[in-house]
C-alpha cells in the first residue's frame, strides 16, 4: 500500500503532568526485558539467546492497560488515521507498552505487524485481527537524554534505502502514529534514559 504520509504526529499533545504521572506509574511496576518473535519468557533465555536478542532489541518494558491512558491517547489515533488519509478500520487497542531505553539500549529495524492474524489462543478482542496503527508517545524531557531517535524506512519507495528521521520531534508529550507494517527502529540512547509509551491498534485484516 502506498500512502502520502509514512507517519503523522502531534507535538506536545500530552501534557507534561500526564507524561510525568505515566513515568512515575510505569517505574512503580515490575519491569521485564523486552522480547521479540516467539519468545515469551525472559527467564527461560540462555545467556547466548539473551545476547543474540540484545543485538536486535535491548530495552526494558512494563505492560499497562489502564483506561485513563487509552482515554488520553485514542482521540489522536482517530485524528491521525483520518488526516493522513489511511482510514484503516480498527476497533481495539492492545496493552500499552511502557518502555525504558537506557544507555546503549535500542531496537533495530522491525515491523510491528505479523504475517498472520491473531489466533484462537488469544483473548476474544484480538482473535482474527491484525495490527494496523502503531503509536509512540515521547514521555521524556529531551534535555534528559541523547540519541534514541525513532526512524522509518518506507521500503515501498523508489529508493529502498531512504530513511526518515524524527529527530526534529523530540518534545515531551509528542505523539507519533504510523501504519504498523512500516519498518522502523529506535537508535541507541547515548546519554540518560528515554521513556516512551507504545500502543498497537488492531482490526480485521485489510480487504
């Protein structure tokens, strides 16, 4: 699918108070190592598997499903979906992923969407659906960290090597929304800690 906009953004959409509250709340929860692919339990990884994982993804996460978070963010998802011209049908937001990127932590090139819809082993709201819209909310003061830039690689372009940087979108409370099939990465943090919130929004497969 080709669209005019690879991503849509709202600068400083979330209040500083909301961001600070979310960081405090997220830091109060038990965190775990972020995983990829079919990995489901960090405690079962061998040392070699852990080292291999960290070549691609190295961050710490907390899962959140509080309604006050969705209530704040979902209006922006609907607005971006319309204004960017995507007009994807979606009807459910997955659990929110509160993510900490500390020194040298990163996430290499990847897509959020999977090759197949969610199966019967998932909860009712997930079954037979696919990820359509991804959301990244920047929670940190940009003066508190360096690096950690979110970048996109729209591989359906004429130049498959083109990289779109969002380095200019570092303000606290900024929301960036994009189709879940777009390749993207978070570059290594070189100083401080980058806090973000990621939300995937799902619906029945594209027709």
